[in-house]
């Protein structure tokens, strides 16, 4: 009986331990704020009003990253409307995409949630359209018009992201390199990578270039060779092409022939770069936020991804993708939806917080008033992007593209599968997954669109 | 250990001379208090079985014949398609085979190590038994997720403890020749202590006179171990093997944390495949079909182990 | 003399295996006191070159570690207590009462042990979501409350309770429930201790179900929290080491407390 009593008291202690906490609902507001400046240019937000009749209300906002930057929006909004509590819930990427769709399907889920357009087809049925002045929105935001369907918009892009080469400044200097040495073509890149490599006999001490576990971004550089992802009909995947193979072969040669890195050195490129083991990696702009948060001591620079021939403009430098604004849950209750709508109006006109968000992910901002902002113009990543004109958008590419390509690269790099059959296998998986979800590529909308060479 | 109920004769309280029952009553019917208690237990267990096991199994079974995607709300009858897709998929069979290899190797080492260490600790020659008992059980009481993270860092080819300590240069989790063995190694480390404790318990319950009689007969320690200790530990071995089969066929967390099934699919175990189909691709129907095939394998293997142990017992007794 | 040598050899052999077993723990605990720069350095040292408590402080700050820890303790203790009681009661009834369908009931209950989570998790998931029990601890507690393994173990153990004792109590007019509480339970402490450790560990270790059922990070359990932490601060190894170190402690303490009874309890339950 002693045991039972011990357990009972432990249980009681545990209840006491966990019973507290939580709560923190907003306070009732009697009078609408007054004298607050109206923000925005064409699309505007007037904070001088009561929301939810001043009664306390709480809503959740889910995200997989950038919690600090998104929290700033929520904080600014709550300052204007203290009766509102916006609770941000941050989950890792995999968990986010496991749970959010199931939540939404069950008619629950957060009132606000961040969107990645690779899940467009999954989320779309659960999204409420923004209650905004569409004409003003289109005037203020680049590319907003592309998201308008039947005079309705469910989310837009707040910025554009793409891939770049990131280098460790200390290693760069140590190898006697300066800013003039940024390689323009892949041949020069090979030489620079060799200069940045340190070996002790056969053992690598410092990798000149590391692409381990970066296949989901690296695997799509076939555009540089003039090849699209999809066939001309825009619905049949066609990544089993010479351009994809050529691209893969180049990187394999960097490891196998030039020995500037190894599949076994720093199994995750980002981590290895952050630990100061690898001198260069290829990654998308979001790395900026990751590095600042997790590896504050690494001093890094960026330059535009090289091309096959520096004297010739490639078909496209790379693909790009839009970072989406939060979505409103159509299944949330009316009061919450009203707040969410009001909040989105605020979000889209909150210049200061938007600027920090854009900087955190190294985005080319979609909000036009930020285009000339000196801090954003000075951001090395935004500078490196150059003109977006020669970047292509494949559309809201379903997740299977990246996961299948990653599997194919892993099979080639680690399991000794030959590139041709690995890519053919990936194409087969993608085709069978697309058969269930359906996807039409936006490639034909590219200004310089040309069908893949035969 | 056996799952059948004991013969009813066992239950009869032996009559004792000094206890005279005031009123003879049938134990079969029982009194009112007994009935209430009995009925409560039956109802609670029955309800829980129906609601939390029978109903979900039924639903999963029906679902396995459908294209079942909770997101689109699809629940369309497609007959045996999930099963034919599954059984014709190379990925499924290789995952199943891999799960078999994984389970056999881990169970072998778990039993062998567990038995050897338990016997060693049990021996009168060993000092500091309590310390060893604690040490060997420590990995077992550590959450698997935590263990997986520790080992992931130990397996890092550049900064990990294993390569640093042994002067090796192996990319444990990314080399297809080492990835699955790495997961197996970690699982053995985590779980062998469980077998140590169970075998220790088994050793403690061996009647001392059996061993004493044998030493009087002139049997040496080795003979005593083979002819008396080991056969008496047979039920415990069966218990360890069966609980291990059940849990290793479902192993999943170590793969999720360490490799996500990679590189390629070289560490994809069957439960991880089910998890991916269900909660990443939302193909509940296909996942349910795979789960049923797994259930059949689990049941078969469990049954075989029971049969084998029963057969051995008979041959020992007869 | 011979036994002396044999004893030395055996003990040192065990000690060697013991060191291999403990090494990852030592490495983890020591690393928890290293700054991240040292953990990530190319040159690795077993002992921290400069000791720091920063990791322990930062996990609390970034992660509200104590909260998750408390959640896990609460759930583990509650479920363990419930399972102990239901298993002991069911084990008692099945072992000591005779009734029609007893074998069937026992067989089915034990059979549930064999069913892979993969079979039931999808329908259970839809069931609990439909019942509106997401983000509610009931969704974690209810499915765990009746344990096939627990009932099996306690039933085996009940054979150790002599029927004469029960009869004598009945003759003294004790009610069945009183007999269970006052006689059966105290006579089963070893088995209860053993089951307590098994059960506590399972709940403490459980990952997938709480991960699916609990969305609110503040109410999450530790095992899931660790993966969240790794996902968000993936590279804060110092923090991860510190979090892991603390997450192991309670289970080890529980084990050390119950150790002696545990082994005796396992013996009484698993061996016929």
C-alpha cells in the first residue's frame, strides 16, 4: 500500500505542477483607440476602431519558422487592440505538415496559419478569401494579381526567394581570395572550390564546397541547361532529361574528380557550414535566418549562383518561389475570422515588421514600398539576386518533387545507383503522386519560356 | 508462461481441518459482491476492447479496401487495389525483409547479451551486483527519442564520439552498408538491459535445491548451467523473444530520428513506411493495408514462437 | 585463490561492458556542460575545456523545459496509477473468480498486445478527433487505461495469493472489494512495482500518439518536445544534451527506488 500511496502523492504533486500556467487572455477594451496613424499607401489599415466589440478574444497562429519575426506582427497588433491575444505556435516543418492538414480537415485548427505554396492543393479548400480591397492590394504588391482567382484571393507572396552560393568570409580571405574572385561560371567555381579545400593526405579537413543533404534545391538547376521540369503540356513531369543529368554529373565530379568535398564530410551541408567545416554551400535565402539564429559566429557572404557559360545568359539562372502570407481558416468561428481578416489587413500594411521579415529570409520584397529601402537594397542576398527577370517559377510545386529528387540524389550519392535510373525512378514516383493530386506547371508563363530541347 | 487458463481444479481451496465453512457455497456462482466486481471488470474490459481495439481494427480493415484520404474526404471502394499495389511494390517487400533482419539481429543480441550478463551478475563471484543492475538498465529507462539524438551525434563522421574515439572514418548513418547496422547497434544498446533484468528475475526464481541436488551429483558449474539453469529459463526466454518480436516489428522512432529511412530507402522499416503513407502522404487506405499485412506477420511469428516453445517443453518433459 | 581470480575476471569483464554502456551517458552529461563552440569543434575532448551552465539555462528560456517535463511526469504518473489499479483488479478477477468466458476475455485482452500500433492508430486518430478530444489529456489517458500486458502480468502474479487467505477473509465477512484492497493489493507489491516501472517507461517513452493528439506546445510531452526542440534549434546541441540529461533523471530515480521489488515482481509475474 505504501507504493500506491507514494504514487498517489506523486500524482497529486504532478497535478499541482502542471495545473498552473496557461491563461493570459486579453483585457476588455471600452473605448476605441484614437489618433493612431492610418498605415499603408493604397491598401490601408485604420486602427482607430474597436475589434470584437472590445471583448477579449484569443486566436492561434501556426508557423514552422520565423516565430520571432511573425510574433512582431502579432505584438504590434495586440498593442493597438489589447483585447486580442494572438498565440503563435511554432512547430518543426515535418510536424507542421503532418498536423495542420488533419486539423483543418477535422474542422478545427488555428484561425491563422502560415502557408507554403507546395501545399497549395492540400490547403486551398480550407482557406477563407482575404477581405481586402483587391485593386489596392494589386497596386501595392508585386505578383498579387497572379493569386487572384474569380475576384478572390486566399494568400499572396510577401517576397521572392531563390538559391545562392554562401561562403565563409574567413576561409575566403585565408585562401587569398577577394570579392573580385566571385566565380561567374561553373568552371571557375571548380577552381575556387579547390582553393578553399584543405586536405591532410586523403582526409578532408575543410571542404571547398559541400552539397550533402542540399539536393532538394540543387536538384533543380537543370533550368540553366535550358530544360524545364514539365513537358510542354505543363502537366507531365519531364525531369528525366539530359539537363538534369548534366547538372547532377557536375556536382558528382566536384566530389569524385576534384575532391573539393565528400559525401562523408559533414553529412548536412548547412550544419557543416555553420560549424565552420565547409567553405561554400548552395542554399536558398532562408538560410540567412537560420545562420543568424543558430550560428551567430559564422561570418558569411553570398554571391549569385554561377552558370555554365558566363558570356551567355542562361535559359534561367534558377527557379524561384514566393513566400506566402498567412492563410485564414475557413472553419474558424466567425468572431475569430473577423479578427483574422482585420489582422491580415494590418499585416499587409505593417511596413516595419514586414521589412524585418523580408530581411530575415533574404527575400526580394513584394511590398513595393520596401523596394527602395536602403537596408533591403544593402542586403547582400538581395543584391546578389540581381534582376529577377531571368528566374523561373514552376508554380506551387507539390512536395513530392523535392522529396523524390532528394531520394534520387541519395541513391546516387550513397547507394551507388546510376544517375540515369535514379532520375527515371524519381520521375515515376512524381508522376504517380501527381496523378492523385494534380498539378499544372506555371513554367509556360515564364517570360522567356521555351520548350525543353529534344 | 502460458496464455491458457489454469485447470479449474487448481482453484479449489484445499480443505483445512481447522476452518469449517459456516455456510457451504458454490464458488462457481459466487456471492453478490463477487458478481458486482466481476461484472464491472467484464464490462470495463469489454467496452475498452470493443471501442479501442475491435472498432478501430474493423474500420482499418474496411478502410484498407478503399481509397481513403481524410484530407479530400475520399473514401472510395477500390477492392483489393491497395493490397495488390502493396504486394507488387518492391519497396514494401524490401522494407519487410529489412524489418525481419533488423528484428532477428536485435533479438538475438538482446537475448544472448541479456542471458550472459544476467548469469554473470547472478554468479556468486561477482562484486557490486546492485551497481551493475543499475548500469545495464539505464539505457532502457532512457527515452528512445533522447537516445536516438545522443547516438546521432555520436555517429557524426567528423565530430562524433565513435569515430573520434576509435580513430575510424565511417559515415555511419549515410553509408548504406553501415546505416542499418548503426540503427541496430543503437537499439541493442538501448534494449539489452531489459533482457538482463528479466533473466535475472528468472534466475532468482530457480529453486536452489535443484542446483544443489545437481552439485551433489557431481555436475560442474558448466553442466549445471546447460542441464538445469538454461531449461528452467526457457519460459523467460520465450517471454523475452515474444515481447521483442512484437515491439521490433513496430520499430519506428529510431528511424524517424536517425535517418528518415535514408540514404535512399536503405533504412526504411515497415512501420516507418506505414507512418509515411498515412501521415505524410495521407493515403490511409494503403497504410491500413500495409498495417494489416504487418499484423498477419506479427501474429504468425508470435504463434510460431509459442509453438516452438511448447514443442521444446514437451520434448524436455517427455 | 582460484575463485578470487575468477571473481576478479568476471567482475572486470562486467565492468568493461558497463563502461561501454555508460559511455554515451557520460559523454552526453559532460557535453551538456560544454559551450556549443566546443561541441562543434573539430578537435574533440571528452571533458569540457571550459565548464558552463548556459545550456541548462537556455533550454528553459527557449523551450519552457520544466513545463514539458511536468506534463510528462503528470501523464506518466496518472496513467501508471490507473493501469496498476485496473490491471490488478482485472488480474484478480480473472485469476480468482470462475465464470463463463473467462478464458476468452483473458485471451482477447492479452491478444491486444500483439496488435501493431499501425493497425489501430488511424481509426483511433479519427475517433478521438471526432470526439473533440484533441489537445485534451483524456485522449492520452483513456487508450492507455486498460493494458493487456498489465492484466496478463497481474493475473500471473495472483497465483501467488493463496485462496485460503481469501476464503478466510470472506468468512470474516469482508466484502470482495475490501479483500482486494486490504489483502490482494498488499500481497502483490512486487508485481505492482515491476508493472509500475514498465508502464511508467512506456508512457514516458511514448512518441507518436501524443505527437498526433497534442497540438499546443505548452501541453506537449517531453519526448515530442525533444524533437520539436531539435527541429527548431537543431544545432543547439548543448541545449539538446542538457534537455536529454534532465529528461533521463526521473526515470532513473524511479528505477533505483523500485529496483529490488522490480526484479522480484518480474520473477513472480513472467515465470509460471
